[in-house]
């Protein structure tokens, strides 16, 4: 009889990366693993959940930076202009 490994719902989630760049890097690696289509179903679900967590973290970081820019620009968010 073979044993299947199921994710432990009580397991503590992995800590979030310290920087936006590290979160993006981990997210890109995770997407590459998911794209292979070779992960067992339980790992696929866990990786998808981690990806959702990382994506939310990145969005929060971007929103925080946007708020800081608004403060610096006296409440107006001006379009980014690359010179």
C-alpha cells in the first residue's frame, strides 16, 4: 500500500520575503515549477497557495510605495515619465 502525503493545514506558513525583489524572484521560480506540469496534486495546491500569498504581498508593497509617492507629490499621483 502506498502512502500519499497531504498538506498539513496546521503547518505554519512560510515567512514572506524581506523585499519586493525577493518576493518576485520566488514567485517567478514558483511559476516555472508550476509550468512544468510535473508536480503532484498536493504540491500543486501548496505551490498555488504560496503564489497567491506572494502575489498579495507584492501588491501590498507596491501600494505602500504608491502611497509614499502620493505624499511626496502633495497628494497627486503623477504619471511615471522615463527620461
